[in-house]
C-alpha cells in the first residue's frame, strides 16, 4: 500500500500532473477544455486490475475510493494546484495535511484480506471489453435506485477481527500499565529462597 502511495506521489503529483486544471478545483467553468478525468481513469484501471487479480494488491477498494473522494474534496493538500513549484509558493505543506498521513494512521481498514505476497509475479491484465466492469461501488453508490452491493462476508469478518484485535491490544496496554508498579517493587525487593532455588535449577 505504501508503494502505491509513492507511485502516485512521484509519477502524478511530483511529476506535474495538472490536478487543478484537470479537476477544476474552485472553477465554475465546466466547459474548460483542460478538464479531463485522467487520474480518475487511472484509478479505475487499477480497480479493474484488482478485480482480475484479487490477491495481488495489498490495498482494497476502499483505499482507491478514499483517494478519489479526496481528489475532489480538497480536504488535504495532496492534490491541490498544478505543480510542485506552485505548492511551495502557496506553502501547501505547512498549511495543509497530507492525505497519506490520514490513510496511514488507520491503514487497517484499507488492507486487502486476500493479499498474497508474490515478488516474482508479473500481472498481465485482460483489456477486452468483456472483462471490464462498471465500478458500481464508486460511480453509482449514491443512486437510490441501485441496490448497494453487499460487503464481502470475508472482508466483513476481517474488519471484525481487526476491531477485536484493537480491543485486546488496548486491554493488554492497560494491564501492562497497572502491573508496572508491582513489577518495579518486586525487582527492588530481595529474592526469596524459592526464587533462588528456581534460578539455580537447570534443565537436563
């Protein structure tokens, strides 16, 4: 997932894709010839590959949807303006927060539970129209006439397990904090004869 963030940051943002002109942030001129959803098409292509290779990507569909949602929301400075020089002049890094910091702070919800690490695998996607799908969860999610697709039961169970893990980790931290004074007191007190005998014993 971090690798994909680096790819977008390097090949799209730092390389100079004109997000402001292509998306039209703050511009009411919808007939502008520079308007073009090139980056949206790129993310759509990535989503198509995740459908053809469901175990090859560490991130899930929500990760891609979050990127596109915040491409238009302007909540973060990641996709503002047309190039790095303008971002530096506008002090974007000092005045805004990066989208990646938000994603990385709760990256558990963006993990693909089916991901299998295969470093030597080469992906050959099928570009035939018969194998392309409409991204219903993104393009038509707000249409009340379209029934929302049910969440994959495996993904749903995975999210439940993540939440349970967080609860156990929090409980473990609380127990460690409550036991730390007791452990400190025991370490300062002299060892009992039983403890000394126990330390002298060695396995045969």
